[in-house]
């Protein structure tokens, strides 16, 4: 019994350590890196094309308006607080794929052949049906947004859905 407990403790420590080590290798690469495969019906599907035309892709543009400068009392596009929700990384002009699917450097090519294995490489697959997607939406859609209008998954998800076909 005692051995089983210490084995479990060791296994847990190992899991935490490897998760920590690998996560530090997950870097943001930008949505353009997802474009070739995810604009192609015969590869990863056409999700990119829908996202590209949607409200998230160019969320940085909202920080360049007089309204934004009024809220931020100056340059919103350099305000770390504003950027934390309006831009995934400097490689995106808004809320990119990686804000919801995880930083892509490690899973970029590998997940195309092994989706299950890609979770350990940082691929996140939030789902609408089990509530995990809504939880993620609310990390940005909340009262910390100076223009918060409320959030309703039933109405808001269809506006940003991006099926494979
Ligand atoms: C080399 C081509 C390629 C690249 C580059 C690529 N993907 Fe994929 N992706 C695929 C293929 C193939 C699938 C599997 C599609 C299927 O099963 O229908 C897939 C599946 C996915 C899925 C669906 C997972 C699921 O549960 O069904 C997500 C999310 C995803 N990719 C995100 C991304 C993101 C984000 C990027 C950029 C960081 C990216 N992909 C770059 C080829 C690619
Ligand atoms: C990384 C932060 C972030 C995440 C995560 C996020 N959003 Fe957004 N969303 C934004 C920002 C920023 C805008 C404003 C874009 C603009 O107008 O420039 C926005 C705008 C929207 C809009 C348009 C709202 C309007 O009033 O015009 C909808 C709909 C939306 N998001 C749905 C969702 C859903 C559904 C999810 C979860 C699946 C989600 N968002 C996750 C940051 C995020
Ligand atoms: C605001 C968050 C968000 C962003 C941004 C986002 N996704 Fe998704 N994506 C989701 C969620 C949530 C689902 C799962 C929907 C469900 O439960 O059916 C999903 C599903 C997918 C799927 C599976 C679709 C299917 O029909 O099974 C692919 C592929 C995908 N996303 C790729 C991408 C790519 C590529 C980008 C960038 C071009 C991107 N996503 C941007 C949240 C996002
Ligand atoms: C917690 C995440 C978050 C932060 C921080 C944030 N925003 Fe936003 N922003 C959003 C979301 C989500 C939307 C979509 C509308 C909403 O708030 O529901 C949005 C929309 C906007 C819009 C468009 C308003 C409209 O009428 O559609 C402007 C302008 C804006 N934000 C400016 C800013 C500025 C300036 C800052 C920094 C002072 C900032 N935001 C910080 C999440 C955020």
C-alpha cells in the first residue's frame, strides 16, 4: 500500500514536471501558419476561410478608433491590458486560432496525423456541447472588457462558428 502511494506520488510529480517542461516549448506562430491546410477542403477543412471573415480576425482594428483612444486615454494599440484580449500575439491582427486552440509551434505539423497525441503538444479542442468552449470565451467576454455587452453562448457561438466544411 505504502509503495503504491509513493509510486502514485512519483508518477504525479513526473506528469507535472513533463507538462511544465513541454509547455515552455509551446510558442505562438500566428494564424497564417494554419492557413494552407485549414483553407483546403481536402486537408484540414475550410475553417480558416470563415474565421478570416469573422469578428475575431481583425480585433486589433477596434483599438485604432477614436472610441478606443478615448477609453485608453491614448494609444490603445500599445496598452498591454487592451492587447491581452484583442491580440493573440504580435503575429496576429486580432483573436487568432491559437487563442482557443493553444500555441501551435509543437503541434503544427504533428496533429495532422495524430490528433489524440497532439493534446500533449499543446493542441486544445474546446467543445460547445460540454461547456468547455463557453468557459474559454468568458476569459475575454467578461466585465473586464470596457465595452462589455454581455455574453450569450447560444447567440454568440453561431456568429464565430467555423466548421470544417
Ligand atoms: C500540415 C497541415 C496542417 C497545419 C499546418 C495545421 N493543421 Fe490543423 N489539422 C490538419 C488536419 C489534416 C486535421 C485533421 C482534420 C480532420 O480530422 O478532419 C487538423 C485538425 C485540426 C483541428 C481539429 C481537431 C479536432 O478535434 O477535430 C484543430 C482545432 C486544428 N487542426 C487547429 C490548427 C491550428 C490552430 C493550426 C495552426 C497553428 C493548424 N491546425 C495547422 C492539418 C493541419
Ligand atoms: C482572446 C480573447 C477572446 C476569446 C477567447 C473570445 N473572444 Fe470573442 N471577441 C474578442 C474581442 C476582442 C472581440 C471584439 C472584436 C472587435 O469588434 O474588434 C470579440 C468579439 C466577439 C463577437 C462579436 C461581438 C459584438 O458585440 O460585436 C462575438 C459574437 C464573439 N466574440 C464570440 C465569441 C465566442 C462564442 C467565443 C468562444 C468560443 C469567443 N468570442 C472567445 C475576444 C475574444
Ligand atoms: C474564439 C475561439 C476560437 C478561435 C479563434 C478559433 N477556434 Fe476553432 N474551434 C473553437 C471551438 C469552440 C470549436 C469546437 C466547436 C464544437 O464544439 O463543435 C472549434 C472547432 C474547430 C475545428 C473543428 C471543426 C469541425 O467541423 O469539427 C477546426 C478544424 C478548428 N476549430 C480550427 C481553427 C482554426 C484553423 C482557427 C483559426 C483560423 C480557429 N479554429 C479559430 C474555437 C475557436
Ligand atoms: C477582458 C478582455 C478585454 C479587454 C481587457 C479589452 N477588451 Fe475591448 N473588447 C473585448 C470584447 C469581448 C469586445 C466585444 C464587445 C464586448 O465587450 O462584449 C471588445 C470590443 C471593443 C471595442 C469595440 C466596441 C464595440 O462597440 O463593438 C473597442 C473600441 C474596444 N474593445 C476597446 C478596448 C480598449 C481601448 C481596451 C483597453 C483599455 C480594451 N478594449 C480592452 C474584450 C476586451
